[in-house]
């Protein structure tokens, strides 16, 4: 009885086994061929790819399986496993949204290169390219980055055009109206080079940095210290222009300088990255970063009302006159003041570049400071010309200003100035140089040759060019 039951059970199992093998064989015969690019392949290709590390594990165990042949016409064990692998639907990757959102929040708080870091975070969580190991992107606190230029690059490009300014001011202090005591004080500030020619370089700074100074020196990044002079100021705009001669620069070992360029301050928006560079606290050139907090703010500096840019970049004593630059290294402001209160931080102010540019150009061209002036126009009589025309070497007068110092002294058109204030005049350039070395109000000796042969000694009083209407 038991033997019959075992035999019946054995026969049923065999029938089920043969039935399953026949079903699977029919499926193999009727299914489209994957290698030939059938519909099964198209459906499979549209699914998202399985991560490489998952696929590697499957292939590894698959290859280690022992290849067993089936019986009769049935498929082998390896073929069964191949079919199972083809029919298996790839599992879609589960994205951890909470981690992704948290990463974005960290990037936003860190600031700086948020766009690049945000993209990196998104790539880390959503990239389906096969990668066995992944390292999270770390956001760096870089203050400004545009077209591959970091804050370091910007500072390196602008810093050579920035100078430290030191001044001395002399005066007399009155005490109780009964006696006075002379004093001398030192000042500090910054400036930015905006012009250079064969004769001089010009530096823009604040009027309050050089106002009342009896001596001014500028220090370059390499430590060279050179005397400077004021050529023009505009107190109502708190701007000034000082110049340094190339003769003094070369004597100090300065062979070349970097000239900064002005940007468009009208294009600024709140949030734009900026860097302030200057002689902060008189300790040498340093840089601070921040952003534009307001594009128009009204402040009062030494009794003058100014419309300025407000920035969160730290502006400290000594920064006055130094540049505020944008993310492309252009000067978009001259640092002029900070909000001095224990209740406020990050409130510095700069004069906009679109206000600065026309003023400093006018100050350089026309000036406001006393400027030696004799009222003539002329040309050079060089050695070659002198030999050819039998004339003395000197400066030939082509035009005399009516009512000017030269006319008053008796100088006429056609005269050749050969000596001025005890200096031999070899050409027009040498005359300009010796005139520039005099002071307004000085009376000097001038020797001229008239008609190519007659010499005359004259007295001339130096006038102020900026005082001429």
C-alpha cells in the first residue's frame, strides 16, 4: 500500500516536471530573440540602468555557477539562468530626498560658489553613470568666482595697482586762547593707480586722506616708498588725485606699474560680490570680501553729503581711498567711510565708479592746486635745427598769452628762451620741467635771444594756472 502511494506520488511529480519543462520550452521557441534587437530588447533598454556595483555582483556569482547540461531537448541549467537574467526587471534606484534637501541647505548656508556646489550635490545623488565609489561634494567658502576667476585671482590682478599712502600734517594748536603749540601728525590711507604716461602716474584717493598734508608718500606692493604731490581735489565729492613722477619711481627701483580699470557701477545689484583692498589700519595692503548691500545710500563725510554704495566688506581705518572691485577685477568704487558704531557691523561705504571716473580725469587734466604757469606755447630748437638755421639751442616761443606772466615780462613771439631760473634750456621739454619746479609767486631770471642774435635778460613772476579765468 505504501509502495503504491510512493509510486503514485513519484508519477505525479514527474508529470509536473515534464509539464513545466514543456511550458518553458514553448516560451523559448516563441519569445523574440534579444540579440537581434527585438521588442524585448527595446523594452529592456528603456529601463534605467542598474548600478555597476549591483551588476558586478550578479555577473560574478553567475560565472561561478557550475554549467550543467539538461537531458533530451530541454535547456541546460545555464540557459535557464540566462533566461531568468533577461526577464528580470531592473530595480529603479531609490533617491534619498531628505539627504539631497539637507545637502542643498548646507550649500546655501555656506555661500560662495553655491551654483557649482549645488550642481555637484545634484550629480552625487542623481547620477546614474556606473561608479563604484562616490565622495560627497564639499562646498568651499570662496567669496567670488566668475568665468574661472577666484577671489585669489582677482586680488592678485588688482593688488599691484593699489598703493598705501602716508601723510604728515603740520599746524598750530591753540590752548585757552592765550598760547599756541605747534604740532605734526601722521595720517594713512590708500589709493589706486588709474593713469600712467612717460612723465608720471596718477592715483585716485579720498580728499580727506590728503587734505592739509604737508608731505605725501606712496608705498607700492614691493615696498618702494616714493614722494607724491596733489594735483587736484574735490572736497564735495571727497575725491583727490595725486601724481608720482617716473624719475622718482625709477630712483626707487620701480620699473613698471599696473593701472586699474573702472567698471560700471550702475550695473551693480544687491548681492553682487565685491572685494575691498587697501592699507587697513596702516599695516600694509590687505583684502576683505563681502557683497553690495545697497546701491544707493546717503551719508555725510566731513560736512559733505555723498550718495554711495553700501557694502558688507570690512572697511577699516586706512582703507579710505582704496578700491572696491567687482568679481571681474574692475574698480566699481573708492572706499570712503564705515559706519562707526558698536551697534553695527558690516556697513562700509564707497563712492561709485561712475561718479569717480569723470571727476578724477578732470582733476588730472585741469587740477585745482596751484600750478606754475608762464603763459607761452612753443617748440624746440634742437642741435640740428640750430646748425641749419644758425639759431641758438632752446625753446622757440610760438604764442604768448595776452596778459600772462611772459607778456608782462617782455617775452615776444619768436624769442628763444635759452636759460630759465638759472637752468640751461635745451628744448621745450626742459623748459616745462624747470617751470614745474618753481612755485607760484616766485620771480625768476629768464634769458632770451631775439632775432636769432640779440640777448635779453628779463624778470618773470610765476602765476597760478588754476587761478587763470
